[in-house]
């Protein structure tokens, strides 16, 4: 905890110093000082990073044993900025808990990337999400309600070290990316020598967005999970519909029989303040697949026993012969007119495995560190 506070304090001091430099130099320039050049802006590039703290808090009630209580869902630090005209960086870090298998300072880091852009091309290196085609999978942590998501979403170790190269067309409607990274089955980075190879297409038009991918994820030396993932988002006025289909398997021809996820999420926006949404998903996992995204590989009887003892809304494991059907609904309210930095939510989720229900009511907020410091500096002048 002390390390997290020290780290956060250093970030705040750094942001304060850069903003103060920008404000002082901008003020000097306004009064005609010969030394009034803003050192934080060069060739139209603003080097003051965007820094925010995101948090979610809520009250949750589970019908299993009538468990209930208040609690936090996460406190995340975001830093995005530029080092030069062509180099940019992005950082997202949990200020509590861990998220990975690094056994290092990076355990709680979701992503930490450095990107070099030249024309339509970009090269990115660092820790990042595996490029998998799914809007459910691609959503930001604090925008997800986990009991309403698939078991694949909740089991895959998606944040991995690696590198990618991408190309975007001139109209910026399509980006194609190829990524090589540690496999999600690599539980000891720099040791397991297991990799994932991902080819993805990101499309964006007014009426439609896509995240499609073909993925090879090594679970044993020379043995791969083969996956095709087709994430689709359709827009008609204030209505949107997410349709995700992911097929996984030891062989391409058997993927739909072995392991798949199909999910639908309709949503309707009432102006800028209210969003109403639902979710319905179907997932199947046969007992004869040779991989386990949980990394535990229990026997079938152990899975059944764990499901019987499991007190939560989601099952502990999926078993062959029974499709997992998960569903839910929710509403989000944004009280601020100028931005969406505060969000209230109320959600319900259930499934056919446990037939239990979860209700969660909560609040998400985004604290813009740089703008806050900038406003304080202006008032102090």
C-alpha cells in the first residue's frame, strides 16, 4: 500500500510540475516575455500527459446465501501522453490488487505500451491486451459487469507482454494489426516460452464497428488453441446491438463443437443521460478439449463438485453436455451535462447453471488530475 501511495504521489508531483510550467510559460507569453515559449508544446504537440483516476463503488446483493454488502470494484490510474511527434505512451494500472503472473511491480498493470507512428503505420511494444475480436472482451474493466459476461471473458489472462504492427487506411475506417505476445497459458513470463499470434481487423463506420481476429494461442510447446473471433457493433439512431461470435478449439474444423461463445447486447440511449441495455449469451465447452484458460485442468468430477460447492452467481466451471446461458439487464445514468465523468448504474444478472441472481447498484467516477491541477494553478495566479 505504501508503494502505491508513493507511486501515486510521484505522479501527482510530476503532473503538477508540468502543468505549472505550462501555465507559467503561457502567462509569460501573454505578457510579451522573450522567454515565454511554452516548453510543453513543440511543433503543435502537447507534452503534458492526460492523467486520470477511475474508480467504481457499489452495493451488491447475491441470492446465494443472501450475501450482500458495499465494496469497491477497482481504482485505476491512467496516463496517456507523447514523448515526441512520433512516439506516444499509454499506461493503465490498478492501485490495488494484482492482475497477472509477473511477480513484479507490473502485476497490477493492465497495459504499459510505447507506440511509434509513421504515416499509416504503427509499431507498439509493451504489455497490452491480446488482440481478440470481441466487444465484450474489449470493454474497459470499469465498464464491465462481470457476472453478466462469459466464462471466457472471466478466465482468460488477456494482459500480456509482446509487440504488434498495424496499418490504418487513409479514411481511418480500417486498421489491420498483427501481434506476437506471450500466450495466455504462459504463467511464468520469460520462462514458459509459449506465445500467441494474433491477426486482427478493426473497422469503424457511422453505422457499424468491427473487431475481427484469427488467433493461435500456444498452450503446450507446438500445440495451439485455434480461434476465430468476430465482434460486431451495429448502430441505428440511439439504438446499438453488439453481436459477438467466438469459436475455439484444438482443430479449426472442430471449434464450433468444442468451445464457442455467442453473445448479444442491445442498448438504447435516451439522449446523453440514460443508457438502457441487456445481455444474452450462450457458451459451450466440451470435456475433451486439451486446454484450460483457468490453468487448473481439473477432472470432470472435480468440476462438478466445485460447481456444487460454489456460492457465487457464476459457476466455477463449465462442463460438457450443458450449454451455459447467461443474461442480464441494466441502466446507466450520467448526471453531468458537460461530460460523462460520473456514472450511476443498476444491473441484474443470472444464468442457467446456478439459477442465482446478483443485483448491483453503484457509482463510477473519473477524476481528471491534469485539468484539476491546471484549474488550481489558474486560480492561484
